[in-house]
C-alpha cells in the first residue's frame, strides 16, 4: 500500500498537477489578503499572508522534486508552515461558525483547501531532506511570525465573533507552530528521507 502511494506521489503527472494547484492557490491567497496588505506597514508585510506564503514555499519544493533535487531549508519552511497554517485555518473557520458566524460556501472551500495544505506536508515529508539547522530556521521563522502577529497585531483578520479570544488564539497558534516543528523532526529529521525516483 505504501509503495503504491509513494509511487503515485512521485509520478511526474502528480507533481505537475499539484504544482498547478499550489500556484493557483498561492496567487488566490495573496489576492485574498489584498485589503489587509494595503493597510499593513511595509516592514510587516512579509509576515501577514501566512497560508499563501506556506504554499509559495511548497511551489519551490515541487519544482525541485520535478528536477530530482532537494532544497532542505525551503522544505523545512514549507512542511512546518503548511501544517501549522493548514490546521490553524480549519480550526479558526470552524471556531467562528461555532461562535455564531454564518456558514457559507467560502468556509467549506477554505477548510477543504487548508486541510489539503496540511495533508500535502504529511504526504511529502518522507521525500524531504531536512537537516537540524533547516528546522531550526523554520522554528525561528514561525516564532518570529507569531510575535509579529500577536504582539504587533498583524495576525490575519478574524471574525468579530472570535476576536474576544485573541489571547487564547495567540497561545494556540504558538503551540501549533511548536507542534508542527516537532512533527517534522519526528517524521523526517530523525528518519532517513526517501530518494525521489521520478519517471523520465
């Protein structure tokens, strides 16, 4: 079963399809943040669009895979941020609905797409070649991002129904980042990565 899954994931057609999906999702994500980015001080702009930045990292991972190469630092950043913000968005969207925000098609679309982000990270972790220092950089990035988001108020805009919980959300986000780093360490750094053998 695992051999079939790994074979499917490493097909050139699969990687190309995922590349197209992630490019479209990344562009859409940056557009989604357009209004917030217009109101963000320039020095914080890079820290605001969390999810599209995560998929942007993964775009380069997929391109490298297609070239039968690994770029460990970008892989670490992609794996950690895909898991962190994929899960974060699903939790926040579900939380706001539970608190009384209306359920609509965009919530479903966002939950499915962000769950897919986290799933991508888990599926491709076996093929990533992440070293300890790569993961240390990813840890520093995610902690810095949380500091900017929750100490300087640059977090993604949230529904008014969950804004009263912003302190708890900040703590949850920080712990989710640490959990994502720990998972990448346990599932990749401590194990030997598989070589990506792509068909010609």
